[in-house]
C-alpha cells in the first residue's frame, strides 16, 4: 500500500457553525461509523471545547485536538503549539508593523514549539489502551 502503513484511511470533513450543527455532525459521524476525530483549530471550536470533548467521549470516538485546553476539558489528546507561543509570534508581527513594515512583506512564521497532552481518564472511558511508548513522549499526562 502507498506509505507502507498496511491500512487505508478515508477522511471526511464535517462543518459545524452552531452548537446544533455540532450535534448533527456527531450524529452523522456515528451513522458513518467514524473511527476517530481530528478537531481543527479555530475560535468557534475552542469556544465549544467542552461540548466537543463530551460528545466525542459520549459517542466513544477517540479524538485529537490542536490545543491543550481540549485535553483539559476531557478530550483524549491534543497536539499543537502552546497559546503563549502563538501570542509571542503575534506580538513580534505587531511590533514590526508598528515600526513601519508592511504586513504583506512580513515572512510567514511557523510554530517552533509544540506540546502533546494525553488525558488518561478519557482513554479509560473510551477503552483506549495508550502504549507506554506514547505516554513517554507526552509532555503531560492527565491522570
């Protein structure tokens, strides 16, 4: 198989603008028998982190998120750039613009720091056995 993983994965995007849309999206995921969930970053989702993590756990859907606050709210795991790193980079951009640089001339900054959080409480509820090697790589494990 391509990539040598020995399995085939299908990816489907679900849009959820409102809280009701989120419920509908989860119902569709369950109907389609989704194996896992990746929640993208964005303000509408971070505001719904408790709803998203609760629905994922309720529907026994292992999920990974892009921010620590999801794992703290009960999500299975998160991997992403810490918020303070993003704010630091925004401050650098702001300072450069205030000093007269044109925003269009500024280079794209990529995150240089990432953190991986695992919520073992949620793993137990989902009956997910997290390998010791993965736990060892986590920056934090929520017991």
